């Protein structure tokens, strides 16, 4: 066991600790024709939470809520204006180099891969940069290549990869050195349904087999539903909800949508526990509580109406949070 492992084992069960974290940016804005005035923007405003070793947690919120700023403080890219941060017992901003050996990061639209090099060359550079033992590197790479379907992409320059292919390549790169913590920003963006399922299965297996702690930011609630037992919602820099996804739906009174294609145009579908919110020819949209199973509703519609096709649409993060704030006096 190396010294880092010993330190990690003594640090307790919480791998990520935030206490009263704030991040304030100072920006200059025009004031009149010639003057500029300084203004403070509070991107993160007193956030506190814990993430236990081996836990998978969703960290969600609308664009501009403070998610990326939080992640950047957890990785050491940004220094908090106030409060205390510890990741694997380390202060990220003061021990950034040491912490880099313990974390993996996938930042959505920003790749960590070398743009003009073949994908495999980026992995070879990570091999040397992180000083990964040869056998471990080959084992990790082979596993990622197989499960993320990267075999035919290894010789392709990164700039020629699609967004979905590059995302899978970035996930593999972030895991080659066996990080304790994996930060994921929109890991299924740009992927088709089959590829999304593969990535989710891969992440679930990774967590189960190696106990990798995962902090996931995403706008796809299905990612959260299938991977995370706990979700935290940030809005305007503040933590506004922490708990199970079902509880978030209850608080936000969110709704799922059943899109039904009928054989012909008919009056609005009339079934219990759902309401028609839109009709366009033979297509109808039915809203029903997000906390309810779609199966009974689907079965009843199929039994009573001439059905051609249907699909279920999940509520997006913005709509859930908007409902939470529709009547602030309630919360």
C-alpha cells in the first residue's frame, strides 16, 4: 500500500467534503459612456454536502446554476472565496498535483484528448503522465475499449470523432489511472439510445466492481434515475434539494409525458390519472405524475384505443426546478 492509499484509508467514509463553500467573481461592467464599475457575482453561495466513498450522486441544476464552478473547486482549478473543501483528505487548490492522481474528470464539451493525435496516442500519453504500471494500463484500456466500443476508433484522430465517440473516449481516458473519484459532466450527451445504455451499464459496473465514487452532472434525468440513489439540486449557487429522485419529483410536482400515436384522429384520450395536454391529428400527449409507473397507463391506452406507437418523455431539470419555485411560499 502506498502513502496515498494509507492516507485515504484513514480519512473516513466521506471522500468529498464541502463546508460553506462560496465562490465570488469580480466582473467589470459599463457604467455610462466611459466609466466601468466593479460588480461581484456570487456563483456558489454557501454550499455544504458530503459524498461517501463508493457513492454515485447526481449534481443537477439549470444552466448557470453553479454546477461547473463547484466541480472546478473540487478539482483545484478554482480556489473557493470562502469555506472548506476536501477530496480524499486533500485540499484541491493547494494540493492539485497530488489530487490529480486520485480523480478523473470528463468536462462535457471540453476534451482532455489530444486533438490532432489518434485516440490511442492520447491513452499512451496518459500512461506516462500518470505513471500507470504497464499491466494495469493494458488491463484498464482493454476493458474500456471493449465496454465502450472503442476498438475501431483507436487509430482515428480525435478531431475526426463525433461528439458521442469523443465522449466515450474521454470517459476511458479519465479511468486509465484508477481514480478514486470520477467527475462526469453530461456523459451521455450526443449518444444514441444504445450507446447511452452501454455507458450507463459501464459506469454502474465500474462503481460496483471498483467502488469508484461518481459525481454526475447531467440534464438527462434517466442518467440519474438509472445510476444514482441520491440527487442534489443547485440553483442560483445554492443547494435547494438533497435526497432521492422520487422525492424531487414529489416536491416539484413534476410530470412525465406519454406520446401516443393512434391509427386515426380521435377525441382526447380519457383514462384515469393522466390528462391530455396536446393533440395534433392522430398524435396525443398525455401528462402523468413522474412518481407513477408508466406501465399501467400504457396498458390501458393500448387496451382501449387503436394504438400505432408510443413513447415516454421524462421531465427536464429546468421544468422540475421551475415547478419548485412556482410558489416559493410552499417550501
